[in-house]
C-alpha cells in the first residue's frame, strides 16, 4: 500500500497520474482493515468491558461464552445467504477505472 501510494504521488507530481494506483490503495486499505480486525478478534485483542462478565462465577462465564456463539453463527449464515443472493443478481458489471468486466458468481 505504501509503494502504491508513493508511486501515485510521484507520478502525479512529475508525470501523468496512474489510473490504477488509487483503486489499488483503496482496496488494500479495506483489506488490511478487515484482516486486522479479524486477527484482533481471533486473538481477543479488541477493547471489551469485562466488569459485568467478571461478576459471574466461572461456570456461568463458560455457559455465556458457549451461548454467545448461537446468535453469531445464525447472523453469519444470514449475511452469507444475503451476499450470495446479491452476487448472483449483480450480473456482469463493467468497472470503468480498471477497464474490464467483473464476472458474476454464476458464470
């Protein structure tokens, strides 16, 4: 991402701007955000308020830890189904900045 952004600045100042560098930087930023959030979640590094949880006994905490996965998994299943439906209905769209068509999930 740093290389792409640096190239974008250098080419805008001294040459013609690169059409693809802004798009690449944007996608890299989005992907690094999602991957970083996923990694932080997996390692339990997100900020959390624990005073309520710590007021329960060890047995209740374990039951709550197990029970929290049911709404998460159903929510994940619902979002996956929604995304698949959206992807199938998107068709074969043209991406002007890249100059090519984005294939749909059905092709």
